[in-house]
């Protein structure tokens, strides 16, 4: 079996230390992104009760998520190509943290909406960053695996 190594250390012959070191932080960031994306459904009753929001207000806050994500895709591609996934995602996760703090301390619909937009802007690059950061490493690992285990490599990224 042909084996391409990044740092001459293999875990069980399948994953190198380098892949784990790169993949795990991005995967945890993606988990955070997913949790922040679905939190709307969990906290909606509290927001309605505490801030007196209507269904259309909740819809506006949720749509800020989509608009921030869509509007940032082209600049995101430029940033990922120019600065790479590590630097880009580091700055974007700081923006997401600022948005999370703003959302937590918000007392109005405008602050909630701005906080949600910053959260989504900050987490918009996680899936793309994982693919960029781990793509080559996973491709090399897949080339060293037997044919029957290659379908297992791509779901690691997802």
C-alpha cells in the first residue's frame, strides 16, 4: 500500500497527526456554527416573551443569517485564496464571537439582527475552510487506502 506522509507519524495507518491537527479545530468550529444556526428554534419562545417580538421580527432576525451568508460568499472566496483558511477563519471566528456577545446583550430587534448577521458572517467560511485545509491531506490519504475504504474519506470533511 502506497503511503504519503506529512510528518512521518501515522495513527493506525489511516490518519496522520497533521490531518488531525488541522481537521479537529475546523470541525469543532463547524459544530459551533451549526449550533449557532439552529439556536433560533430553541430560544424563540424566550425572545417573544422577554423582548415582545412578533413572528415577523423572528423571521427578520433569521433572514439576517441567510443574507449575511449569501452576501459574503464572493469576498470570502477572495479572502480564502489570498490569506488561506487558517488566517481567514481565525479572524472570522473573532467576528462570530463579537456577534454572539452582541446577540447575548441585545435589548432590541436591531441589535439581535446585527448580532445574528455577525455570527453568520463569522461562521460562513467553516465548511469551505475545512475543504481547503484538509482537501489535499485527505486526497493523499484516500490514495493510500484500499478501494473499499475510499468512500469513508469524504464524509470526514462533511
